[in-house]
């Protein structure tokens, strides 16, 4: 479906929960957050009903996110149900990887198409400083498990904060040695991310090119979102950048977002949208549900201005997971 600015909106990101088993310094306070009661979260049937209506409007790709989506046990059966919806051609998952190793066999059987794993460093000490947890080896286990499935597309998301240049080079090298794509995600100034200075794309490219040689832009379509990719000589995978500030991509944005409590948003920054959970639980018809989703898509904002407008929202503690 086209919005009022002519953008084709075909991608829906669904947050399954506000809960997370990490406490990343740019995402969540050390003590955690006040958790949303489980009864206020959308259940499987509600999510599937929303996705069926959205698919009739042209949504064909769905990304499951959180918090950490795998802490909700509905994830695997949900993937199976979403894959069965006519018009839905791809269901993917963004995860911190801790629970991925144990759940991946079921997810693959359910039909999962791709996984994005958030990992900011390959140094265990730095991992502990960033995440405030000791689950580094569990994440590596999840990454290895993902790479063991040839049919599964694997991407790794890295948010540069205070990591050394050497650490960023180590993360990038994963794309040299493995069939995966490494994406560097620019810190956005919302939530706890406002406390950090974003390391821009050009700065990171300079570090990478000094070590690995010239980076060549690729026109190859490698995902559903705004990431743009480069090739490097002797690299198996690609290096990508999601740079919402330094390389604003609102004119190409193709997504809408559904929060874990059922609020559909046209843009991460703004509070505008529609409370689909209220509609569902008040007994709305499928037609009304579809009409409401259509209105949110059509009225999607033309663009963000995070530099000036720094509203908080449910997703402000999952900044490592904005990639497509």
C-alpha cells in the first residue's frame, strides 16, 4: 500500500514484549523497567488477526522484535501461524541471541526466514560492560547455531558506543569469515541513547577501509529495511550501515511498527497512530480493523527529526534492533 507520500509500505515490525534478559547501557536502566502486565500484551490470536488485515493492505514482510522476543514462548508457534497467512512472504526475528541456540530448531521448523543477532563486541569484558550480564558465550552459541542452517539468512547488528576501533574491526571480520552481513547501527538520541555520542557512518568506514581496503557500494537488495551495504575484497558477507541521523532515509522508509501493547505507529519518533488492542478487545469487525490500519499507513509521517524532537516511547530501549 502507498502512503500519502507515495512510499510503498510493505514491512511490519512487531514488538512481542518489553522484557529483556540483558540490561544494555543504551537501552535499559540497570534495574530494568516497570514491566507491562502480561494481560496487556497482545496474544497470538490478536497478533495474527492484525497481520491478516495488514497483509490485505500489502504488508508482506514481518519482523518480530522486543525487548527480547524469545523470552515470550509464543514466538515459535507465532512464526508458524504468520507464515501461513496468504500474502506474507517472509517472517524474520531480531534477538540478542541468548536463547536462540535452544529455540532455533523449533523456529526453523516453523518457517523462520532470517535472523538478526545483536552483538556489539567480541571482547567478553566489553560485552559485560555494555550488557551488564555474563551471557557472552550464550550469544556466540546462538550465532553458531544460526550459521549451521544454510537456508537461514543471518545478520549481525552492532551499535558503536565506546568500543575500540580494534573491537569494531573484529566484529566486521565476522562478515569476512562467515556467510553473514554485519550492520553498524547509528545511535539514535532517544531514551538512554541520548547519553551517548553517535559514531557516524563515515568515521566507521574510515576505520574499516584503513584495515580492509576500499569499500564498494552494492545495489544488491539484502534486506527489508533502510540498510545500505558495501562489499570488501575477500569478504564472504557484506558490511552495512543503518544511519538514521547522518544518512537520513525517511524518503525510503517502508515500515510501520506495532508495539507489544497493540499500538500501531507510522514512525518510531512520533506518538501518532492507533490503539488496535482497544479495537480488538471491544469486538471490532475485520473491516474496521483493516480500515484503521489503512489510515495509519496512509498518514505515516513524512520524516523524523530526532535532532530536535526527542520523545520517549516503548521502543526507546531497543535501539540495537531498529534494523531491517
